[in-house]
């Protein structure tokens, strides 16, 4: 799997004025890219990135926009990379978005909103609920951690050990019930 970037609205250009041309170019580029990736049995991932905080000029901003483009491109080896940090900022309603776009999702990334730190840091998102929802929806893919840890790597992954323990899983991924 590889993240295929959408590009940025040119400096000094009105987004609405170039939206059609940018979409046409993006779709053509995605078809070409998907065909190349299929030769290597690879999947391309489109990630909407919020234009409110992270990158005001980034072209692809919402899951809805990404889904429409994926439909127009029509290649089975292109999927949605849903970063819940960006999705919450742009659209909120993560439960509905996960339910709606699950068939298109090829990868999920997480970070707490608004600070973009660990999932157990103070913020808007209830990650135990989100993880349970993903499980109930049948999501079997990876969940990538794309956040700025407040400390070192091990400290930054402490939330995961606590989450596993709350679910009856011991360090190393074994269930207490299995012992």
C-alpha cells in the first residue's frame, strides 16, 4: 500500500476556480498510477487532509470528496486512507463516516483532536468506542498511529498497553481467558 498524494492548490489561485481542472488532472493521474500499481499487486491510498489547520492548500479534504473521486477513477486497487484526525476536523460524525466509507477504506490513521497527540490525551475523540465500532463493523485492516508523542516512543505507546489490559489482553497479545 502506498499513499498517493493529491497535490496542492497553486499559490494565489482561488480554489473554486481551479477545482474542476484539478479534479480532472487528479483522476487522470490516479488512473495511470492505479494501472502501474496493479502491475506490482499494490494498493494506492487517498488521504483527505484537512485544510482548516494542517494544510490550507491541500486539494483533497473530505472523505466525501475522496469517495466521489474513487468512484470516478473506478480502479479496485485504489482505496481511502481515513485519518480520523483530519476527518474529525473537517466533518466530525466519525461513527457515520466509518459506517458509510468502510467498503472504501484501505487504511485508518489515528491521533487525538485537537492536539494531534496520543489517543488517551485530552481531546474530542473516544478511542475505546471507535476501536469497538471498527471491530463491530468488521474492519480487519491496520490502524496507524500518526501523532506527535508527548514523550519518547515507549511512553507514547503506553495508551495501547492500557487499552489492551482493559480488554483482557496481556502484553504480547495473548488473552487472559486463553490461559
